[in-house]
C-alpha cells in the first residue's frame, strides 16, 4: 500500500507535468498564430506621366494653336479590376493582385491628371468647366502588368467624345510598354516606370485623336 503522503506528491507531480505541457503547447501555438497573421507592409508606388518625373513641357513657340478648340473633361473612371493594388496577368485567363504592391493613388486619378496636363497645359485647348462644349469621357478598362518572357505594362482606355446630341468619337486606345529586366526590389520600380511610359504614350494618342476630331468639326476640310 502506497503511503498517503507519497501518493499526494505523485498526483501533484503528474498535474504539474500536464500543466507544463499545456503551457508549452499554448506558447508554440500562439507564436505560430502570430506569425501567420503578421500583417504585410505594402510598398506604395507613384505613377508619373512625364519622363523621369519632369515637369510638364509648355507649348513650344510656333506649335499648332488649338486655343479655339473648346473641350470639357467629363468623367474619368476605371473598371472594377483597376484599384490601388497592382494587377498582373500570368496567362490569357489568369489575373491576380500583388499583396505588397499598391499605387499611391487610384490609376484613374493619374489618368485624369495626365489628360488635364496634356490637353489644356501642353496642347492649349480651351478648358470649359460648364456649358455648351464637347465632352470627353474616359474609362480605364485595363491597367495591368503582363508577366512572361517579355514582361510589359498594358493600358487600355475607352474614350468617348460627344456634344450632348451626337457621339463624335468612340475608341479604345491600347498601349503596351516593355518592362526593363531588373533584379530584386528594383524589378517593382521597373514595372512602375513601364506603367508611366504606357500612360504617357496613351494620353498623347488620346490628345491626338481628340484634337483632330475637334478640328475637323470646326473645319471639315482640315483632314
């Protein structure tokens, strides 16, 4: 027969061992849980529509005078896929977002700013805030990085130009620019630069088409 005192200490020891194992399990589980839920630190990228972030270039002396062409910039929107998180395409049917890469502003904000600068500051069109004037609207329908052997940035913009009665222009402007191959963290910056080049080229194309249409409306024999 085991003496009562020895039996008491044996039970206490077994209980202490169980508590120690339980605490160790909770500690390990807690660490694993915290490591899994540790929040990502996103990187934010700006998008420049001017070369190397340069300031807008004023209209050169002797350049075409488009000041007689009145234009109102209407709604500039984006499709559901375009948002702060940077989108990439891995195949014809597979798209995804980077978890740790975001635009500092929504892509359509950059598009609107670039249109304002190019049309009214560089081209010199007469900006109409309200009243009778043709209205340009733009929808950013694609703004994505395309991965692969030849990575590139793609932008597609649907533009419409109307005067409230008739639609003068409906067109999709599509531009792609190559991504310079870099290593490590520099690759993300190379992608952002390619997006800026695509934006710049696309907005120039939009400005060309809009000014040509407006000029042709005023002077049908111009084109």
